[in-house]
């Protein structure tokens, strides 16, 4: 049995990295271990003794959780329009936008030289205990409270905190996680436009518990971005829904799957430096010390156009091979001992060895392994509607998050980060709340998105209830402030040229409204000159 492990994760600012940056010892892995807890506690210690830290460890109440999802859906779904509905994109059967990397294909791809090495076992295309399944929610499904599988709670990698519980607005009664220790399950809620992704999900004495929870917009890119860098249960920061060979399409009679596939590699195939590349935003937390191969997480692996897929022994494998020639497979996870695993939805009728072990099929899988190479470039990209698209590979994505690490300088209560709204939310107040975040958590240093000197960026502020936002950039060596946006209100925008400093420190500042209504802040900082990604989700 292939042991697929999603327990160790890292991005530019994982819990482990936070602990290291703060010189906290006993750094653990797995959705945040002991080191993760220590780091969070340190970040919540205010630099000004008289200022109380924002309480980011509190669990949202059920009503707040439902409201958060509803707001996200309201913001994202109207933009979908014709580009998505033409091919039923952003739906349960066809998730994500047409210009998502999952639904797009390269034109005349140029393949690199790196190869997938042999390992202990034969490559496979499989469902089973280490894969996942998707369950469609409906508006009539009751909410469900999922508590932590351990006393620490449920790890929320986007907020970078443990939460005592997560409340899901609509929970399908048929939800059944994978039986492997990874316990993957995806709950797809078309009404709210959200894919809920769980790791370590299981029932204990009739109650649901999980080790980790993340989410992604159903009509979005299906990949992380620098601000919302962890959007699922895979090591690459993506949902297990991405690239999954679904139950319905396994028997649809088509010659290929009309999307890229999801693949894991053994540590001997994965690269230690870099550990990941675009479009991945994360890798396993010990990737730099454990991996020994040449292929970074996030690589798109393809078979060359000359590969004779029709010479393979079975129709199941021919269909997979034709997909690998046209769309490829993104490397999104690490397994133990198998050269490559391509994931099939649990319950799908796709079996490579239907009548017992087949040497012919095993040999064909080895031919595919030896022939696959990573895509290095392409002359163009076609989206899911067949249109040439410049957004598929665009890195002009939001860099700013309003996640925690805040300290309060004015007021008596604090605003908190709401992952579903991707916003800082202030309670109703008539006394202004002001808080700041100088921890670095507002700008996750995803390697392919780190600002460079001289690049131009646009700062836009989306605010409600009279809230306002300010961004400062300081020279990390001298501490001198080299850029200050001043406070900006809803609808305000400004451009800035990234300053010439060897290292920088970004501080975000936030002020609430004072009209005794809830106020929110969701600023974006994007590189100019590139197309905004995703034609479906805002």
C-alpha cells in the first residue's frame, strides 16, 4: 500500500518557520506542532505593554461561521458570469475557473531534463485509503461543528492558529473521509461557492474531529496565492479536489480527462532546493533536508508529444497517458516509496489491475515514469474554454493578508481575522480601534512572489463601515521607514515602486469605523503590468 503523508507542511511562513524566526525551540511539524503553538503565543505578546493583543485563538460561533461563508460567496460568485457558466466551471462536477491551472493546458510545451527516479514500488493511478472524495452540500444540510483531533484544536493554516472548532454551514450526511491516517475529505458547497478541505478527519463517539482545515473558492484558481497561501490539505497548499480523477469522468467514454491531474512523488524525486515553484505556494516542512531529487513541488509533469499512449495495454492507462500528453499532472504531495501516484476519487471505477497483478500494466507505468518531464515553458496557454489565456501563469496576485499578529494601540477590543472573508473584522464601536501588525504575517514570503527593488505595485483598499488601512515599509537593517501609504479609505488606491533596500519589514495598520456598525478591511497589493488571475472568482 502506498503511504501518502500530508502531515508535514511548509510555506514561506509556516508555524515552524515562525518559531525559528522568533528563536523558539522544539519546532514541530504537521499542521503546526509544539513549535507552532509557541510561535503563536509569542506573536500574540504585544510589543507595547499597555496594548492588549487581538484574540485570534477564539473559535467563531456557528452564526459567525455561516455568515462568513455567505459573505465570501456573495463577493465571489457574481463575477463568474459567462466565462464560467459556458463550461459549467466552478461547479461540483467541474471545479475552479476555466483559467485555473487545473483546467488549462500548455501549447507547444518545452520539457525539462529532470526525471522521476525509480523507488521501492511500482507507479500507480489509484483511489483507496490515501486518496480523497468530494461530497456535495446542499442548502438543506444542517451545520456541523468539527473540533480538534487533539487538545490543541483544529489547525487553520491560513489564519496560522489552532481553533477549538470549525463550524461548516452545510454538512452532507454522506461525508466519509478516507480511511488512511491522512483522513482526506472535500465538502463542496455550490450555494456558498466554497470547497472545505479536511486532513485527519474522522468520527469519534459520533462527533467529527479533524487535525487541519482549509478552504478554497469553488470558482477560483484552485491554487494558493501569496495572501491566501494555504487552501487545502495537500503539501502544495491545494485542495485534494484539484486534479482528482472524479467518479463520473472515470467512465465517461472520453479519450482523456479534460483537466490536469494531481500527482505525488517520493522524496527521491522531489527537490530540496527549491522545494516548490509556481503555482505551488508550499511544500513539506522537512523538504529541504529530506528531498533528494530534481523536481520541485508545483511542477507540471507531462509526457512528450511523441509518446505512444495508444500502445499501452489497457484503456484506463491510455486515457491517463493522453491526459498527461495534453494537460499533464501537477506535483502536489509527497508519498513514501512510490515513484509517482496519480490520484483517483475514492469509489471511482478505475482499476489498473482488474484481474490480479498485470506485468504489462506495471511495465507501461514504468515507461510513463521514464518518459515524463517537467514543463519549463510554453508558447501559450489555452483555458478550459479553448481560449488563449494570459492569466494562467500570471503572478500578479494579492500579496497582503490581514491574518493575526496584531497589537492594539487604541480602543478596548480588537479586530480579528476572518479566513472566510479574508478580512480583518472590527466589532461595532463608537470608539476608534487602531491596531498594527509588524510580525511579517501580513505578507507571506512565497518565494516566487517576493517583491524586488524597482517593481511597481498597486495598493487597493476594500473597506466597510468606515474602516481604513495603512501600509509602511521599513529598511530591515536600519529600521528607517522608506514608504508610508498613509491611511486609505474604501475605494482608495495608490501605486508604489518597491524601495531599494537589502531587506524589508512590512507593517500593516488598521483603524475601525466609529458608527457603531461592524467594519472590515480587505486590502490588496498586486504587481502592476500583469493580468489579474481568475476570470471567475474575485
